[in-house]
C-alpha cells in the first residue's frame, strides 16, 4: 500500500494554484505518467466544487484508467480525491493550500492500493520518487503560467 506526502512552497497565489490543480483536463500536458484525462461532471455550489474525472496513468507497458471523485472545499482550501472505479482497491489523496508572504505552501498526501499485488510492491519502492516528480511538475507549471502573467 503506497503512502507518501510532499510539502512545497510555490511562488503564486493560493487561488491560482487551486485552479491549476482543479484543471484536470490539462494534466496530460505536464503531469508525469498522466497519459490522458476526462472530466465527466463539474459542479460548483457555494463553497464547494465537485468533479468526477478519469485519469489514465502509466509508464512503459503499464497503463490504466481510474475514476475519481474530487471535492474542493473553498472554506478550508482543501481538495480531497477518492477512487470510485478502476484498478485501484482504494485511493485517498489530499491537497491543503496555505498562502504566505512568499507564495503558497501545498501539502499533498496520497494513500492507495492497486488490485494487482505485484504492482503494489513495485509502486511502494518507487512511489516517493514519483510523487516528487509530480510535485516538481506542478511547481514548474505554476512558475511557467503565473510568472508570465505577473510580469
């Protein structure tokens, strides 16, 4: 059961970073291992945004699509992602955004289990590395998008 977490300070406004994370359609352009995405539903009500989406992830001969329920809570500046279909036995992924003078700190944690026990062993050994690469990709994307807007 791979578990990992990453904390990063990213030089952009909290709302910009939240928008970047919720723009799931763009993930294949910059997120490592993300081969495709599809949003089925997106509903915004008062202080919440609810999204149902597929992500196709893979590397080499391994490729799978899983469906998730994404819930953004504006009051707490958090995003919670849970698995609702696909090759994962379960998934819990949480994002927390805290704005400071220097930018926005994100705390990203993930806990999941793949149905295939062999893949779980492989993922456990390399998952922190992969999560760091994903955090790097979000940090670079925010820098590329928002640095040009502010200058």
